[in-house]
C-alpha cells in the first residue's frame, strides 16, 4: 500500500517511516501543503495522512478541500494535536475520512494503516 504523509515535523515523519517499514508499505512525504497540492494526483496513494497546521500560507483543511475538489478519492486522515470538536467537524466538512489526535502511538498508526488497507 502506498501512503502519502503531509507533515512538517521531522520527528513525526521519522515515526511514520518506522511504522511503514514494519508494515511493508511505501511512503512519500511532503513537508508543506503547497508542495503536496503541486504533487499529488489521483491514483498516487492508497491513504493520505495530513497534519493540519504547517505554519505556511495553506493549512491542512485547505489541503483536504483542494484534494477533494481535484477528485482525489483516496482516504484522507487528519493527524493533529487540535482536537477541539469544532476543528474536528471542520476537518470532516473539508472531506477527511477520519481524525487522529497527536501524539500517536506506533500501535495506533499500525491499526490505522491496516484499517484502510485494501482487501
């Protein structure tokens, strides 16, 4: 399974790299929403994980909206420390499929990946 991760924190990227190594999947990372928007096309990923706060001009909510507008139908999971109900709801409206609150354990990441693994 190919996973795309949009995240600007090197420690979080390293954690997912370790998990993907364990699960035998492949991973592409982008460190900004802008970079991801320029690069992601339909069919590129089986699962997209994205942070919501990059500190740039575009946040993860905008990224999700743009990807959905472009017809990207891969599951998108928001992975964020922002767990306020309003923010979770805004992410759902933007088009994400699930919301995971940081910090995320290795076991939770493995379970998440397996939940979206094509059968």
